[in-house]
C-alpha cells in the first residue's frame, strides 16, 4: 500500500523545529543513483516545510533531473536552482546545478552512465565539505558496481571519505537507542578472520569511544564487543580468535581506562536485550552487526561515518531499484540521516567549546 508523505510527517518531533533560524546548518546532499530511490526520499523529506527551520539543504545534482522525478512522482515541492553555495535560499530545496545536459535516466535499472553522475555529485559535495561551504554531508545511496571507474576506484562512500578527510573512519550504524560499529565492514567473509587483529580492535574501540563522547554527549561510554566465532569459540573448539585475540585486547583496553566488555556471543546478545545495557556495540564483521541492527530499527537507522574531521550520514537502505519511480519509497531513514547530521554537528561543536573552557566542563561533571 502506498504511504503518503503526510502520513510520515506526523512522526516528526516538533521540538526539533524550535530553533534559531539565524544558526541554520548548511546540509549538503549527494543525490546518489538517479535510477534508484535517492531523489525520491530527498524530495519527500523536504516536502515538509518545517525541515527548512532546521537547515538549509543543498543537493548536488541538476534541477532538470530532480524536476523529472518530481513530476513522475507527483510531488509538490519548489526547487531553487543555484550555481554557487552562497546563492542558497534558506527556505527552499536548493539544487546546485552540476550538469546542464539531460540525464539519461532509466528508473529501476543500474547503468554505468548514471553511476558517473552519482560519483560526480558525491565528489563535488565532498569538495564543498572540505572547503567549509557546507557544514555536513548526507549521502543518498548509490550502486557500488556502477560507480567503478579508473577515476573512482573505491568500494563505496566511506573509503573515499577516509582518503579525503582527516581521521580514521568507523562505520557506525545509529539510532537513539542502538549504536553498532564494525571492526571490518565491506570485506568478503573469507577474509574477515585474518583482519581481526588487536590493533584494529583497539583502533575501532578508541574511535567509537571518542565519537560517543564528542558526537553524542556520553561522558563515560559503555561498549560491548562481540566475539567472532559461534559461542565465542567454545574454549577454542570452534576457533581460537576469541580467546587469543579479542579477549586479551578487551582486557588491555580495560587497563587503559576504557569501559569495554566482552567478547559476547553474538547469537544471543541482541535477542536477550543485552545490548540495552550498553551505549554501543562493536561487531567483528558486516552482517554480524547489520542484520540485528536493521532487524531492530530498519527505516529509522542511520549510517554514520564516525572518526573523521567532518560529518557524513546516510540512510540505512540501498538504491531499491525494485520500487524506483513508483512513489513507494519511505523517506524516514533519509530524514533521520538529516536529523542525525545536524544533531552530531551541534554536539561536536558543544564538545569543542567545552574543551576550550575547562572550568565549564568541570562544573558540568
């Protein structure tokens, strides 16, 4: 059954919009795969005018491409075409025109040609982020196969961001109640065990710990670490990595002052609600963390690239070609990605200001 935009708007917390318009954040948006649902969830998100009380959105694409999708989806929203970020209008969905030519869209079909437009949008948005022309970046999904070229040889968003921005990245799937990070992310399963090292686990725990403090305002984060093998190896019978690598690393991190616990057997950790005792969970590999995360929060979750000098979020879904152009795409996760980018930006700014004024920090403690 088709869900209208107005049915979704009732879930938007009104408190989010009680902001000073003079301090609105510039949210840069890469348009993703134009044959998928990226443009649709962007348009539906900003069809609600209250979003403009929170931020000034700037989509890196073309007004022609978005107008085409707006027309076939029968969406009511004004687009404001610009050629410079300084021309962004505060109460419109701004589209920074990167292309003049018509874009050859075939909704629902992955094509290399559309992949080039997705990359161009993303790369230009990252350039703007680095220059400070936008405050945060929200990326609509693209297809990892169609984006590949000699000029862009990266598995996805995160790898390119890690090259372009300062810091070490952590793939951090977040909601208000559940946060899951990964030691390894887009790695074939047969290579995972060889990449589970004390150094990598320590790095990810440190990044997660710092992100929970500066990006989410959690002063003393509690972090759970999952095991790699079934039942954490059952004393070495089903693999030795848990006892020989993960457990000693967790013990060392505790000695260094981190409030980290584990390893926990992943098959029962989420079903037993054990995750609710912690501020975040560190999983060893992609599906170990993302299957429970998406099961518990699909449509509300956000993919956040923690650990970098700039803020990037994205929805927890992909291109969804099977429903592209049909008006069925749910914008909730994309909207949450915008919310989280704004919230993290403000938390990080507050954290920096507190560090610059240690007396105020001591008073707060």
